[in-house]
C-alpha cells in the first residue's frame, strides 16, 4: 500500500470536522510528526468522559484493511488519542468488515455511517429495534397496504422501504383514518431498515424522527436518512424530502385553510385485507386442524371476523386462539365463545389489575349492552370509563374495536361483546336470585347462553330451567307453522286435481246433462273456491311479510285494494274518503294485505244485503291515522266480537254469503302487529265498523 493512499485530503477532513462540530464536538488540529502534516482530533463537549478521537480521511478504500488499521493504531498511540478513525469519504469498505464503534479502539468507517452515528440517528434506530423486539412487535405486525394510484395496493412497508432507498425527490404524505395504522407501518419500516443497516451500514438509508438540526440536518441533506414526522405545517418549508403521516381529517382541514394541496405524493394506508389477516394467523397457528377451526369460525360469525380483523386485537386474539387449540367443542359457536371470553378477560385484567375495580367497571358496559339490545344502539361513549387508567393508552386501540358507528352516527357495540356483557349481567342476577326481570327479555340466545355457561354453569342451568316453558312454546309454534304450511300445500294440490277432473267431466257430458247438474256443479265450484281461498290464506297466515317500513300514500293502496272487489261486486256502493296527503309508515306488502282482508270481509258481509254499501274513511289522529271500513250488513254479535279475530273463526257459514275461511281478520290483526299498527272492531259505530290505525309518516326534518 502506498503512503499517499492515506494522505489526508483537506476538503474531506474539513467536511468531517464540520460534521463533528455539528454534533457538538470540539475539533482541534496539531502539527504532525511527518513534515508538513496536520493531525485532526474531535472531543465531545458534553458527558462525564471526553474521549479524544484522532481522525483522518481516505479518498478511496484501502487495499489492505489490516495494514490501514495498523497505521491508525500507531497514529493513535503516538498522538495520545483515545481512539482513531479512518473515514472513507466515498465508496464502501471491504466486504466482511464492519466496525464496532463501541469496542474498537481503531476503526475504519464510511462517511455515511459516521454521519448516522455521530448524529445519534443510528443509536435511535437501534433503540427502536431493541424496544420493538422486547415487546415482540415485529412478530405482531399485521401487514397493511397503501392505496397508490400508480402502483395499485402494494404492501405498505415495502412501499416505504422502496421509496426511501430510491433517493426520493419529493415528500411522501401517508394518510390514514386511524393514526394507529400509520404508527404501526412506520414503526415496522424503521425496524426493517434498521435490520438492513446492521448488515449493510454503508448502503442503507434510515428513517429518523430527529428534528433537522445539528448533525441530523447533515444526514438529511446528504440523503443518508429521511425524516419521518407528523408536522403538517413544516411541509411547505422543508428543503429535503420527508415522510409525514397524518390523519385524513387533518389533511382536509389544512387544505381548506391553505386553499391548496400539500407538496408531495399522497398515499393512503388501508386497513389489512381479510386475506392478509388470515395469512398472518395461518403462519402462526400450531396445526392444520387449528387453522381450519379458526377459518371456519371467521366464516360462520361476521362479528368474530371483525374482532380478528382489527390489527390492535390480532396479537391478543392469537394468544386466545392458541390457548383453546385443544379444547373440544360441539361447534364453531362454542369455540368462538371460549376465545372471545378469554380475550375480553385478558384485556380487562390488564386495564384493571384489581378484580374489585374490574367488577365495578363492567357495570356501565353491561348497561350499554342492554341499551343496545333494546334500542339497537348504545349511548355510552366508547372507553370513557377507562380513560383515567394509566394502562388505558396501551389498550385504547383494542377497546375501541369493540364499537362501530352506524350510518346515522350512533354507536353500536360488537354483537359478541354485547352478548358477553349481557351474559355477565344475567349470571350475576341469577346467582343473586333476581332472575325474573332479565328472563323476560328475548336475548339472542346462542351466544348469551354459551357465554353464560362459561361464566357460571350454575347460572346457565337455572337460566335454562327458567326458559324451559318458553322454549317449549317456541317448538310448538314452529311445529304448528310447519303443519299449517304443509296443509296449505296439500290443499292447493287437491283443489287443482279436483278442478281438472270436474272440467274433464263437463267437457265430456252432453249439454243437456250439464244443464241438468248445473246446481251440483255450482256447489262444487263454490266449495273448491273456498278450499282454494283457505289454502291461500293459511299460507299468508304463517308467512308474515317483513319488508322495511316506508312512506306510503294511503289513498293509493286503498284504491288498489278496492278496485277488484268493486268489479266482483258491482251492486255494492263503495264510497272512499281518503286524503291524498295522508302518508303512513308501514311495509307495503303487509299494509296491502291488511286492507285487502278488511275490505273483502266487508264486501262478503253485505253480499245478500239490500242496497249494499261500504264506506271507507281515513282520519288523522295526532301522530296516527285511523282508517274506518263500515258496511251496512247484519253486524257482529256481542259474544263474537273478539273471537272473530282468532284463526278459523267465522260468522259466514255460506248460503247467501260467501263461505268464510276464518283467517281474513286474523291475518289483518297479525300483520298489523308486525307493522306496529292496530286492527279492531268499533261496536259503537252505526253498521259494522272495522278500523285500522297506522303511524303517520314524518320526515326527518
């Protein structure tokens, strides 16, 4: 190796001197032992110990690193320095050589790495890596993606690493609806770049949160590090590219104030895709059987999928899933209950280490769950009762995943969390002997009961006993429903077959014979018509419509229901007095059926009445509308006034009146109950007056 290869270069050594001075070192020079030479030294101004460092600059990498290090050691010894550095301004050091600045007295180092070391950026990244590994963050990280119009939806960390390593000339503005996603992505990117830096210190650009002052400013100016921050105001004045991550609402507000866009490239962090979450779990679950159980649970229960999709929940959910890997269960629902119970208990124990505190804090949560069950939403502010706990900050993101907002901005609790909290309340009250008040509620049985059996098998047994009669009633109702539908189906088949045979007989009889048996044929037709109507109405009795309520013009539906009856009974005078402005809140199918049943009942009742007349009138009554259907028929006997609303009870026995099925009025009242309406008989009105009351439609305004 020639001596001139290591001769100090003044410009280079001045640059290194400026770096040390920017890092708050005192730089000094002294006449060297060789004629005309100058020795350079740097000593930190702060700290209890002030080690003196001799440094010299190399224009290119030494051919023999061992010889170069030996020369440095000799220089350190002769100058009395505590250590010696050879700084390579450009290029890389020999492969396989990496200096350890903590232990090496003499070391060769690239200018790039020296900048990162003396600025504190390298140590900051190492501390970040150490803290992340202590918490297990690298293994817990769930991949997110970025929405990049040019590249689609690449992996977020890979996108940042590629942008950092590509020598960016623009700021990257990373936006998210939840800053927790940004912190997770940037934290993982800093960690992975740090891992690369440990292997390739001369070729890695780091992410750093240091403000652009002192030696850190030089690191940013040279492009050895990229600043990462959340300071939206500094973006317009920054001279170097930076990575800034912001909440979307903050960006929108800033652009409104500034009347323009931020300088840089916008990308949005997306929540992890379900497929990415599943892949994360699959990589960490212990066996194919457990993977299959987990995937089946996510497919079966959307609320479980929501909880396991949330990145904040994923690490703790993984612990709970693994904890119940070998627990036998009768199905996915039971296994889900075990996992969710374990997950909630772990979260609450971390927030409230003292069990007494935990019990007290569960009460408002249980109240919120009961409110949601009753109203469909909860008024409790998510997590407000935990905000004073010192452990709240670490668990806030997890607890907030228990809630979501609906389209109207109302808060709703995850259904599994809700059912767990309801089960807690039931368990406590059953054990305390106060079972009656809660047992009357029709709680979603499957998960409430499963959670109850985990929380308190004794309470679950007593709860099941209290629900025995109700369950039997439900079973009987379901059996009746199936029998009724089977009956309706069989009736329709029989009526269709008889009609075909009667028609065949008619077509094969002589005209005189048909005339001779005309009465008998008419009686058969009448009976078949009754059987067909009975089959149709039996089906309608069981299949109650469930269409959503909407604003319906009452006069249109009344006219539609009356039209076919007017055609069928042309002798009946039908007078309708319904304002076109009346709107009611109801499901269209259900309201149409109610009107048809009530009107058909009236028309049938006056089939043999002289001067038959039906009057239909609507009257507003506060927030409701009353619709009266009055006929001048024979009326209803006092003892029949309530019975006529029971299934298969009729006062129309045939003869001069059409034979009644006994289901029309029962269907009208049954459908009305589903719509939140009322159907009844007004005995004080002249004639026979059936009425229906509906809720008036009110605009949100």
